[in-house]
């Protein structure tokens, strides 16, 4: 299967949730049991690299956020269940987990609030951030739940906002992506620059 990224133009990239990322991509424990999808890893890594090179806005969701972090050189908690003390590790689509966002972070401005209730379907999370990324959201156990790039239009969330679109704060993440893509295209368009 080819993992070449098509030359057709896209305006933004969403990298969604799914199986675990193969541990060889972030120096994880190769002996640990994981449910991975190596073909998907390769395909999505190629797309993330393309989006970074093309300076496209990127929204990472759960596994997608983890993979963006890994592509940028970050590491993961391979299984964070033993780190849980104040947050239930029971997966679910309802917004039962609390996340606190940093006060002046882009994510807090996008969501228009600093305290979020979110869902949880993961057992892995960012342990150290990749190049230009910084953690801006944490749960009650101080585990990373959201990050953003310091110099690129990249947001990564550990939860699944696509299941929470009835909450304005979650819908705003997708609106941010669309607005960022429109702004990026306007800057690239010669007609918009007055040429």
C-alpha cells in the first residue's frame, strides 16, 4: 500500500481517534500488548508531515493528538491507567471528565472557557511534548489533555469533541479549524494580497 500524499490541495487536516500508536514510533515498550494499526500509522504520519510542510492548520483528536506529538518528537505514556487517582479510567462518550485550560492559551480563547467537561476513550496520553508544542490542558490527575503549537495552527485534544458538538465549547474547536484554514488560504492567495 502506498503512503504517498496526493498532490491535490487540502486546506486543513483532522487526525482522528483509533487504535494505539505502534510503540516503535516513540521509543515505547515493544513487548507491551498494544492494539495497533501499522498501515494507518504510516498513512497518517505521511499526512501530518505534509500538513506541517504546507503549513496547514491541524486538529488532533485523541490518538490523532498523540500522533502529531510523536511526529514532532514527543513521547507518550503507553498506558496511563496506573497514573489515575482522581479521574475514573472508565471509557465513555458523555462529558464526565474535567479539564482545566491555561488562562491565556489559544485553546481557552477558542473554547471561550477555561474549565471543560469532556469525554474519555483513551488509555495513552502525551508524556513529553514535541517541538514547538506546549501542554495547555490537564485533567485532575495532571495528565495532559490538550496542547497547542507555539508557532503553528495546531491544536491537539485528548478527548472526542466530535461526540460533543452540542456543547458550544467543543463545536468551537472545529470552527477554529475552518477559520484558520480560511485565514491561511487568504494569506497564500495572490488576489487577496493585491497582486
